[in-house]
């Protein structure tokens, strides 16, 4: 990630999340080929849900995650997707990535105690150029190459 202070780390090939993220990216590419760029995030979320389920992945959408402060619930987040109970997926359809999107994925990973997240921007010529993969490890936030 250019301009980031996060060290780069590869996801070990024996992590189940690695295979799942590859399948999710494959599904995102299929959705993008069919729909192209420029639609609303909700449209891509619905299409990616359909495509992932077609590929045999289990998907939870917009599920509520409580935010706790000193043991008290103070709010909740709703990540776009959780795939196979292992990978958080945040969908965007924006002209440019904003660092707050990356912080959002990292926060979702932390509060859900998941290790791997994908940030997918469908508003790109090639969706593979709009994919960022993150891993949360040893209390450090790490981005991995695509």
C-alpha cells in the first residue's frame, strides 16, 4: 500500500483464508465483467453475494457487530460481508481510495476478531486493480499484496 506505515506480510499458503480470498476475488472479477464499473455499492454487494453463493461460499451480509468500550456496548458496525466465517469483505464503488476505507477494514477485523479482510473497489477499469487484502496479526495491521 503506497504511503502506508503498515509492514507488508504474505498470507501463508496453509491459511484457509488464502484460498477463500482467491475465490472471493474470482467472484468479484466475474461480477465486474458482467456489470462493469459505475454502479452503487449495494448493487455490487448483491451481485457478489449471488456469485459467492453460486461458488459454494457461505455469506453473511450487513451483520451487526457490537462496539464495546470498557465492557459496555456503545454502538455497532455492519461489515458488508463475512465469507465462510473467516474473511471480512468491504465493498466500495468510488473514484479513489481514501485511507479511511483501509482503517474501516482494519477496524472490522479487530472488532470481529477475524484475521483477513478484503477491500474491493468496483469502480475501476479492472477490478483486480481495486482489490486490497489485509491481515490482522499479533496486534499489528498488515496489508498483503494481491
